[in-house]
C-alpha cells in the first residue's frame, strides 16, 4: 500500500498548493470577507465535491493509462515539476498576489454559493494538474494496487485541503486585516510557499 514517505510528500504538496494563491482560495476568501464565514463554508462544500470528482476520474483513468503507456508517467513527472516551479514563481515574483488580497463579490444564495465553489474547483488548472500530473508521482506499482494508492493519496490531499480551507474561511477577515497592516508578513507568506513548491518540484524531478 502507500508508503509513509509518499503520504508525507503528498501532504507537503497539498499544503503548499492550498496556501498558494489560486482560484479556489481567492474565491473562498473573497466570499467569506464579503458575505461571512457561513457563505464561505457553503462554497467550500462545493469545492470539496469538485475534489471528489477529480479523484474519481484519476482513480479510474490514471491507473489504466499507466498500465498501457508507461512512458506517460515520465512525461507527467516532468510536467508536474515544471508546473510547481511556475506556481512558485507566481508566488514570489514582483507584484505577485497574496491569497488574502480578495476580490469584492456581490451576495449569493446558498445554492449558487455551492455551485460556484464546485465550478471554481473544476475549472481550476492547479487542481487539474495536481490530479493528472502530481498525484501519480507518489504511486509505486511495486507496492500493490495502483488505483487504491491513488485513492488513499487523493483522500489525504482532500483532507488537508478542506481542513486548511475551512480554517482560512473562518478566520479570513481577521487574517486579511492583519496582513494588510503588516505587509512584511504577506511577503513572508508568499516567499515561504514559493520555497515549499520549489523544493517539491526539485524532489519530483530528481526522484
């Protein structure tokens, strides 16, 4: 089954991605600040369903693809490392955005909040690459059922992403105010996540 090192590695990837500015976090934080934490949590439920859709597709499709075309794994490995470096650069480049610099949104009813959370996640290229290119990096066919390993790794990522997102939704207003008053902390957040993503990219490329 999945090794402890693989679980720790995917946990690091999940943590780095969830704390790096992207469509999901920008939407959830903006919604929470504009409409309150309850609206943020409803939106997060939609995001969670999006994760499950990606996981179901990955579990069914990637295992079959690797069995039929092994060279695809190497191509995805390179693509995953390059994409992590791209995210790291976006986090630290001059003028880069912070997760806690939200957009202003008009209030929405619960059904639309849930739907927008789902759609935002399904159309999020960061999540698509995570499941298509990054998640398979931590699968070891010698340890047994590939689809089972993908399922465990994916559920680990979802647990971390949902937990961190929920904490940020609940504290979005306070955190955004603090960071707006302490710009050095906002820069530190960006550089920390950039460093984490760069380290993971190097690990994937050289493993």
